[in-house]
């Protein structure tokens, strides 16, 4: 079993143990996190919904991200991924959520946000924690590393190993 499938299986075991569900809000991964989760038979018991919001307009329409955030901080930012995670959790009713927004390349990078820059956010019951990652490699590698990091963070959150407090 490949590592991403193993992570999805571990996530499912943790969520089943808590009788809780997860949702995803994805931009740069284009549904890759949801696809990884649904590789696991029986995931319908713990995977509520997946939002693929590639455009800023859809981040606003589907997840309620305030349009002024894009002009102020850009789509690849702490503020936007945190709003995405909270919006996905609120709209789906799932306790846990993950959101990602990044620059997978090969184009689109800037000096302040080079290719491989990804913001991830994890939410639990209306609280959120986020982190910026700088991944190396081509487009597929950046996306794969993002899916892996998203799942690892969810596993730690569900296990109570990371806190969304403060």
C-alpha cells in the first residue's frame, strides 16, 4: 500500500473511533486529498464532502471566503486557507476540515511566493491552525507533498496531537 493510502486509512480509523467526519477544501491539489480519502472502502462513514475551489470566485461562493482577502493578502495565504477550512466545516457540518492553497507551478510564482509555496489549514469545531510549507519538485511532486502534509496534519489533529487553540 502506498504511503498516501496508508495515511488515509489511518485517518479513517481515527475518525471512526471518534464517530466524526472530515471535509476538504482544495485549490492547488484539485481534489487530490478527497481522492486519497475515498480510496478507503467505507470512507462514506467519515468523509462528509470535498470542495474543489480553484478560482477565487468559487472560494467565495462555495466556502464564504471574503472577496477582499484576495486583494489584500492573495489566495495563497494564511487568512484565505483558514477561511476555507472554517467555511468547509460550517457548510458540510463535519467536525474536522483541511484546506490547501498553493502555487504548484511550473508558473505563477513570485519572489515572495515562489513555486512550491503552499498554505495548509486544519479546523476542529470552529477553531483553526495553519502553516506555510515550501515544497520542492515539479507540479506533481508539489501536489503529492501537499496531499501528504494535509493528511498527516489531519491525523495529528484527530489524535489530539496538535491544538487549534491559541
